[in-house]
């Protein structure tokens, strides 16, 4: 009997320069926002209120930047990471246009790098993914690299190609949404009075609160984003019998927690880099802190850019991320470097 199901790609199935068109396009609505805000303590005003967004120069409240990211990311999973061992990192991420309810998103990925691991059982695949709307406008793009199993251990190793990626996006690389204007910004409605000028490079902000990861909420989230990676659903897929929490779930949880101290870091505009430092499982309590890495002015009225390092931990620690051996400490779950837009 002929098999018609998709077993997913293995490392030997990827070709350098290949462009993959991902199924299935998805029209987003206010339902995505409602579920996103039910899953995470997300409270940034620009994504919560049409009236606040209009007062900031936008036609309405966009879909949360990370909700849009998860939709675009989820499209890629059946072709990129269905047989992944782990999602290793991100770079050169840019949010280019806001996504609004009613927009239809689809994703494409280009294979830009390949490197077989020394054990011959897996390899790292580098892809540049773009999310497009119904007008074929690129709304976001990012690079990620994934460790993927080999199916045929005798398949020859491809030529090693590791792409040269920017370690950090410059503020000039960021795309500011058309019309964004923070000159009439309402700090009372936003929830905090701290503006761009109140933050200093090197400042560390403890976001204080924590959220315990629930298995059921993670299952809802991964289904919402149509993320079909086996490690997130099938408890028999890992030797320890645990379902791995989707890294994006941790990113969204940490970003939502960062409201406490960064309520006015309204929009994510760029992703410089990121690492899922240690696996996350249900029952762990996520806490977060941020470090201010850089600041820059933008051409948009009243809008500044702030570069932040967002760290999520399972042990509540603030400070050192790595041990003497250079490896992440076991309590570190996420190390994310991003640019956000904030009123000056």
C-alpha cells in the first residue's frame, strides 16, 4: 500500500539554495489575539487596544508581534523541523509590516547552510524564512538553524556551508511601521511612566513575576500555531517520556513577563540572536529578566529603539548565564537579543 502521509524531511533531504513553499496559508483574526492573551500574560497596550493603536498612528491594533511570528514559524515545521532534535538559534530577524486581523499569512524558506555533525547521525540546517501576507508583502523574516536527524546514516555528507550572519542588526536595519507616532503617547493607559530616556545601557531589570508551565496550555499553543513537531506532542518520541515545550512558548511567556519594567517596549522590530539554552518541560516555573544592551533614535516621531537581552530561567536566578566551561547554566531556558520600539 502506497504511503501518502508526510514523514518529514531528514538531514540528507535538504539541498543548498532550495526554496521551500510551506503549506497551509492562514487567515488570522481577533481569535488569535484572544487566545494569545489567554495563554500568556500579554498586556502591551498597542496590541490590546485599537484606540491606543490609532492614537499612535496605526489604523488599528496589530496582532501581537510574537503571535504573528508563531503563525509564520508554525507553517515551516512540517518541512524544516518535524524530525528535529532541537531548534538551535535565530539571527537577522526583522518585523517589516504589522499584521492585522483579516490578513492571510504564508511562509517560504530558503536553505542557506548545511553542516553534518561529527557523529554522522544528524546535521544542522540553516534556513531563511519569510512570512508573506495576501498582497505578497514580506511581513517578517528571520534565520534559524535546526539540528535534524539523518534517516539514511550512509547518505554522504554535504559540503559544509555555514552562512555569514550579522551578529547584531543595526538600528538602521529596523523597519518602523508606517505612520507610527509616539508624540502623543499616553503613559497612564500604557501602564508605566518609564520612557526610552529613562533606561541606561547596562541596566538590568528583574521582571519579578513567574509563571508555571502547564502541559495543557502548551498543547493549546502548539495547536494554535499548527506546530506539528513530534517532540512537542508525542510523549513516546523522547527517551525520557516527556514532551518538550515549544521554545516559542517560552519566548512569549518571557516577553509577556517583561511588561513589568518594560511596559512601554511596545513593538518588537528586530531579532539579533537567540538560544534555547536548556529544554523546558511542564511543571517548570519561568521567570525573566532583561538587560539594556543599546539604544538608538529613529526617524519616526517620538519613537526610540532599545536593544534588550531577555533571559528566561527556571530557577529565578539573575546574573551569570554560563559556567566556567562556557556552557549555559542548567537554570537558563532562553537567551534572546532583540530590538523594541519605545516612546522617547
